[in-house]
């Protein structure tokens, strides 16, 4: 099965794993300790992230370390960024609407 970055970030646990290993490389055990799900479930998430190229798993002695590969997140970032202006405009419009309502309530009260 071919996986892509969007499949990887679709799951909240995988997003949490990405955030964890973006700060520093962590061993598989260190990643697993941060979650209240089974070790096999974490291994499955790590496998998907690895298949998508978001993390690389390197062996050092008996430990396996998860290392972020941030360039692979670029397609998702670019896709999201194109909608940023739209979201900002919608939020600004909503904020203006709320201010109008607030002003009307003050005038009527």
C-alpha cells in the first residue's frame, strides 16, 4: 500500500508522535511511554509514519530511534497554507459580525 503525508497526519496519535519527535530523536520505547495505548498500536503508527517518510527509524545498538524528516511534511504544509487567507478572511468577517451584534445590544440595552 502506498501511503502519503496526508494519511500520516490524519490520525491524532500520529500527529502527537510527529510533535514529540520534532523536538528530539526518541527511542521507540520513549515514544510508547508517552501514550496510554498498547506498544503494538504505537509500533503500527510508527510504521505508517516511516512508510510515509515522515520519520526515519535508525538502530543504535539494541535501541531504535525515531528521527523526524521534516521535508516530507512540506506538501501538507503547502496545501494548508493555501487556505490560510480564506480562513483568516472568514474569521475576520465573523469577528466584525460579532462586533456589530455587540454594538446593537449596547444600543438596545
